[in-house]
C-alpha cells in the first residue's frame, strides 16, 4: 500500500491551493474529489478577489478561465416599487493586476485541479472519502470505501458540511443561524446584450448586490454577476430565518427574477444551470478548532469566510488557508513532527495573514447583519425619500431636509437610526 506525504480531501479552492503548494515543494500528494471532476458539484456567486491566487500562480488571469474583470460594483437597496443604488466604476480596475474576477466554478475548479496535477500531485476525481484512519490517537490517513490510504497529514478541504472535520473531533454541526442558503441560476444571453445592458465594454464585468425586498426582509441579499455569455443571478438567505419563515429559497429566487429591476436585465435569457449551496456566515464565532494530530481543516470546512454585507469573500480565504495549511505541512515534514502541537503553527500563520485579521476586524458583522431593519425598513425608506425628492405634484416644494424628516418620522425614529448607524460603525 502506497503511503502519501499528504492527502487532501476536496478539490475546491482550499484543497487545490493546498495540494498545489505541497506538490510544488516536492511532497507526494494525493487529492480526493468526490465530484466526477473538480468543480462538478460546486457553486458560488462568482466575484473573486485575486491577490492570493496571484501569489500562488502569478498572473493567473492570463491562463485561468476568467469570465470578466470586475470594473463596476453596484449596491442596490431594493424596495417593492423600485430601488436606490450606489453605482461605482473604476478605470483602474480595468488593467492588470485587476481587482476582481468573475468566474464559473465548473471551469475554474477544473483549471485549478489541472494545475495541481501539473505540479505533480495525483487528483483522484469521482472518489469520496468516507472516513479517517487513526493511529495512536491521531489522524493517519483516509478511507475510501474499504480501501485505506495512509499519509503523514490529511488536509480537510471538504467544504461547509465537512463530515471529516467532525470525525477528526475538530467541529460539530454548524447551526442554521450561522449559515446562509445560497441559490443561483446561470442565465445565458448573447455577449453584446450583456455589454449593452450593463454598460460594459470588452471584458469588463459588473458585480451587483441587492438588499431588501428580494429576500422579503429576511437577512441576506441578492447578487447578479456578468459572465461572458451569461449572468449569475442568485440569493443568499440566513438559513435559520428561512426555515422559520417557511418560505422556499427557490420561490424567492423566482420572485426576484420578476422584480422590474431584474426582469428587464434577464429578458430573453435562458436558464442553463440551477444550483444551491450553504455558506458558513458567522465568522470567528463559529470557527472550529483548526488542527489536531495529523490533520488540518481549511476553507469553508473551517468557516473561514468573510461576509460584511458589502462583500462576500470566501474563495480567496479558502486559497489563503489552503496555502497556510500546506506551509504548515511542509514545516512539519521537515521536523517529522505531525503532532497537534507542531500543527498549531497553522493557526499562527492564519493570524499573521489577512484571514484571521479580517475576521477579527469584522467580528461584529455577522450579528449586525441579523438586524431585520436593514432588509425591511431601510430600502423602503431610501426609496420613499428619493421618490419624494424626484417627484413633482404641482404643489410648492418642501425643503429636502424637511421631506427626509417627515418620512423618517412616519416610518421609524431618529434614535433607532442613530443606534443602527452606531452598531454599523462598530461592525463593518
Ligand atoms: C451562493 C454562494 C455565493 C458565493 N459567492 C462567492 C463570491 O462571490 N466570492 C467568493 O469569494 N466566495 C463566494 N462564495 C463562497 C465560496 O464559494 C466558498 O467560500 C469557497 O468555495 C470555499 O472553498 P472550499 O475549497 O473551502 O470549499 P468548496 O468550494 O465547498 O469545496 C469543497 C470540495 O470538497 C469536495 N468534497 C466534499 N466532501 C468530500 C469528500 N468526503 N471526499 C472528497 N471530496 C469531497 C466537494 O465536492 C468540493 O469540491 C459563495 C458561496 C455560495 C454558496
């Protein structure tokens, strides 16, 4: 039976990054992916910040299957009868090293897995790891069906539902209130139509986030990203609230598609893909133990994902944690020490990187984002204020501040707005 230096479970961004670094450094690495190919079972919204991947594979955008470069960010507060949006464009985001990338997982993960193979690792796709092997109380390999694969270290990169991290004693089930349910459609449209509708040229792309009526006031939001020849349109909704509301995410997505802001953007499009996936969203509050003897847990499996309401960063956190896990494995190999003590270096590396520093800076965000007023009240309030400002009814106008004060008074109180702003200041 062949013994591997390292076994990686999961061919998503975390697993591929980890396997790539270890294989490039000369370790004998085996990566298991349960999907028929890496990416087959995976989904995300699709806007991805690139610095971490650029460190791993310099100028990756020259060869990776990038759909578009994000040059336009829109934050839209969606009300019943319209919306109020902040539309940001930067010409600086149009050139290398770019700022954000829009990608589709099936193509992107497939490309990453190819890089892993080129680096010298074995990628075993279509093989699900069912269990861990233990020796003298520490993880010593994995089991696929009845077959055993021993190794010095196992990197767990098996995503949000990681059964293996539970078997390793690193975590328990994540709670519904700590997760968001994501649903998404990929809607095909001709390239020129997309560029006209979103005011884009060449490979420019738009990332649009929606807050408000699209989730019927439940914590969460909508997203729309422009691919080359399609749009990624979806919702993420806090799972605990969704379950309590008895609403279905798929129904809400259908409703979202019929909102006038969306329906005209997707008009004439053809849905070619539908997917659903969970997101771990409570940051540091839900982060499990990261290391045990013989095993490390990375990416979504360790809840290493940042959601501030303005941005959702999962993939580059997954890549960064995969790289830190690989670095830890390489140091452990040099010392020939794979004990929990030796592998605690992993947490140290994450603390030195943006991963744990960002999660710490925004540790208040997950609790702040549970405030229903963000989704129910403020989008409607903004809509009413701007509708009143931009409307003429033939009567003498009131001062703008007077209009704002009257609408706020009708809807809520100044004190609760100041209190929400104060909480926002501390959280995001
Ligand atoms: C709706 C939605 C929108 C998102 N939008 C964005 C976004 O715009 N930008 C962003 O940066 N992030 C986004 N994310 C988050 C991002 O997708 C994740 O943070 C990231 O994919 C985590 O990577 P990972 O490698 O840890 O896990 P995953 O990508 O989940 O990969 C885990 C892999 O492990 C495999 N696997 C699982 N169990 C086993 C097993 N037992 N044996 C073998 N293989 C196994 C799976 O098939 C999968 O390939 C979004 C997520 C969702 C759900």
